[in-house]
């Protein structure tokens, strides 16, 4: 009698998980319709920046462009 061979599914190639790790500083710009409303704020912009200085610069640009009189 022949021995029965077990079928093993092909294994996926090993994936380097380190490429999926992002480092940096998140910048998010949100728009609140009403401070007392039950709705969530709307996400206007989201970016990952290399340094906190870049995040501060982007915040200042956002403030200047949205609060012109």
C-alpha cells in the first residue's frame, strides 16, 4: 500500500514588514461645522511630514489662507 501524501498549500513569500512602518509627524486639518453639533468634523487634509517644523509651517499656511480679511 502506498503512503498518502498530505497536500500542503504553497506558502506566500516572506514580506519585509519594516517597509510598512511610516515615521514622521501627522498633520490633520479638520472643519467643525458647529461646536455643539452631534456631527463629526470633516477631514480637510491629512499629511505625514518629516519634522515638527514642517507641521508648524503647514499649520501657519493653513491659518493664513483661511483667515484672510
